[in-house]
C-alpha cells in the first residue's frame, strides 16, 4: 500500500489565522482542528500535523522567528515529506528569503503561504492558498519532491521565495517575482515549471542521496536599507552612515543602479566602505537589476567599492547580508558570500 505523504504545518500568525467568533470578532483560528474545519484537506490524502507558534502580526517578526522556524524544520526534517509555513503577508518575503539562506542540503519543499482576507471571512483567499500549498508540499515524482526549495505560494502561483516581494496591499495576488519565472502555475491542474526549479543532479532518477539538513543561524542586525531619493541631503546621509556599530548597507538606487555623482555623496560612501562597512547596491525598481557599468552614475558607485546586488530583491539582499555579517568577522568573507548566488536569489 502506498504510504501517504506527511506534511507539517507551522502556524506563525497573520491574517490567514483569523476567524470570527460567535460575536463576529476576529480571533485566531484553531489549526489543530484543520481537518474538521476543511474536510477538503482529507481528499488530499496526506497526513497533517500542526505546530502552533505564538501567533503574531508579521510586522513584529524578528530574526528570532526565522531562527525558530529553521530549527523547527530541522528537528522535524526526517519525519515529514514537506513543510507549509503560515505567515502574515506583510513580511513573508523577508522570512522566506532568510530561510532560503539558512538551509544547507535542503531536499524537501518548504512552502510559505498566507492570505489577504481572514480565513473566517466568506471570501477568504486563505482556504485555496492553504490547500494548494499542502498539495505542492506533498507533490512527488518517482518518490522525490517536485519542489525541493523554499518557496512561496499565493493566488495560483508558486514562486522561489527569495525572488518575491509583496507588491499590493489590496490585490489578492499580492506577491510577485519579477525577475524569475513562477515555479508552478495553478489552474485546473498544478503545472510545474521544472526547468526553473533547482534539482541536484540525478534527482527523480534515484541517484541522489540527501545529506542531513544543516541550519546556519546568527543574524547581525547592524544594517540599514537606505533608499535614495532626489534631494537626499548630506546631513541625513552622514547621520545614517555614521551610526555606531553599523556593518552593512543595502543601498536602494535608481534604475540600473544609479545614484548622484555629487562629490559629497561619493565621498561619504567611500569613507563608509573604508571603515569596513559592506555596501550592496540593489535597484528600487520592482523588476530588473543593477548594472553599474552602464552609466557614469553607476560606475562611480562601483569605483567607490559598492557591491552589485545584481537583480536581488531588497528582502533577499538584507536578509542575506545580515546572515553573512552574523557569520563572518572578515569583510572579505562577507563580500565573497554576497557575490555568490547561494539559493538562486540572483541571476538566471
Ligand atoms: N498584518 C498582517 C501580517 O502580516 C497582514 C496579513 O497577514 O496579510 O501579519
């Protein structure tokens, strides 16, 4: 008899977890009785267990939750075929990106999802998001998971987690991945774009023998995301860059990685980099990436020692930088780590 896949749902909070009580007040949903609430889940033929963390609005998420989540998955790794993480949408892309950098040897699906409308509201998008996320986490071919990555499922699309951003506070398709195609698109069927999913050599043919899952934790939060704008003043920039203990800057620039060429601007960046601070350039556009040798305005940053963040999202860049800084005291190691794509976060 074929054994049913086992999925662990980890509930962290957010809108998806809210339902109405008898007075119409929104209260946290009891995911322990998920099969009673959603009989449809039984038709998926999966065994489901639930771990409930203290539910929080994801605006209150800190690297502590990322660490707890990664270790919860590591502890339960051998006992489950896949993991579904229910998370508030506001910072889901940050958490999901962080986890994608923390794991080594990940060979099972870790699918993040949430909802824009609470589970307890008739028109909720949470029900479909949850059920499909479970189905994706359980999906196998030849006994091997179809999506052995950290990914994010929302409104009919599965994305590589560290390529996503929340782009709408209103639309039900709130997330997008502008620089990398969806890993799956969901209509009547779930159509996996296997060409874009990362597989180790020999996957599906049984040649691959997984190594134990390893977790790297330790985030250094002495970083800043600095979004430049026309009119940014020297005094503000100086104040931000001279914060005590600062070790990393994600510089959100214009277009393909361009910034003012004013002497004071370049000089401040040079002085910052000379102090051993790592500065990474990402675009403030929602799609595309930086190409610092295209314009003089980008070239000056490159000459000052600013690193290219390629086409990384800000969410991926800042979580990756925090993890690099938390695990390396030498700047060269941080630079090397930032310039290598660890989990498909940049490039094609
Ligand atoms: N504020 C909520 C959160 O991120 C929004 C949501 O879940 O959609 O936790």
